[in-house]
C-alpha cells in the first residue's frame, strides 16, 4: 500500500478532558495539529503490529551498555555480531569512560530474526543494559 496523496476526513468523539489532555500532550511534543499527531499514533500502532508478525521485514537498533574489561565479553559480542552479519548492517561503538562502552547496532530482517539476535546480545553476561528499538522500513506506511 503506497500513499496516493488522497486524504480522507473522519470524526472522532472524545471526552472533553481527554481531548484537553491530548492537546496538551501534542503541544509539548511539537505537533502543529491534532491530525498529524493522530497520523503518527496510527503509524506507531501499525509498526507495532508489523513487529508482532514474525515474518515481516523490519529494521531497528540494538543498544548495549557493557563493561569492556570483563573477560572475553568484547569477543563474545563481536562473535555474535559476525555470526549475525546478515542482520546487523551497521554499528557504532562509543567509549563512555575507562570501563564502559555503548554500542548501537542497526539491524534488518524479519522481526523474529531481529528479536533473536537482540535477545542473544542483551543476554550476554556483562551487558549492563540493552534494549531493542523497533522501527519499520516504511514500505507499507505513508
């Protein structure tokens, strides 16, 4: 489904208090109007749904904070990255201080493949914190 530029208007009924809270939220987030905020909310839900489909092509990032001095930790992380090179398409390594590193891995593949790679990396002993940030290739969004 590609966007064809046609917009459709539709109405939403909402409690006044809910609408006031929503307006306050979208002002804080910098939206110009309710329509743009609602479109983003819809897109976010569609992206979330894509990630629930194990076979849907997706993209995302895996973020890792770890102590680089731990025995063989860096090697384990590198080994897993090499083993999953078809899904890890880019990486960024940052030295936070003398003991800790931050690594961002850009990943692409089916949602199942990416979740499996993320779980393996985040689960390595010595990883202080890790998370998977899910996104979309945008092919089905407009």
